[in-house]
């Protein structure tokens, strides 16, 4: 869809084109979320907010491909913690220097 120019009223209100409202399923009295980011104004349907972190993930996936899920990350971190624990235990077993 092409950009559409709208005017700001004397009271600061902006009217959105009917086709935009229809596409998003918005009606008079519905709520939208408005955000200012790096000089841009973002308006999105309140029922379907796209968190800034979700936008970042989408950008990263475009650049690097599929990212691990939360469960995959937790499993990886548990493996790392077990490895660190084993290293600590080995160090304690072989070291004569007490460590705080």
C-alpha cells in the first residue's frame, strides 16, 4: 500500500483513511497505540501490539536466519552452567590455592 498524506487538525487530531481502518478491523471508539521512534510516528492496533523486541527479532532473523527459541536458549544456558560447574569442581579438586 502506498503512503497516504493526512492533515493534522487544529486540535492535533489525525484522521486515518477508511481503508486502513477496515484492513485492521478498527471502528470508531477503538484504541490504537501511538509511539514516536527516531523521528517517526508509529500507530498500531491496540489489540495486536508489536513490541519493539519483536521488531528487533524480525530484523535479526532477516540478517542471520532463524534464532533459537526461549526453550533452546534455556537448554543451552543449562549446558553452559553444567560445564562451568564441572570446571569449578575440577579446579577445586586440583588447586592448592583456596579460592574465595
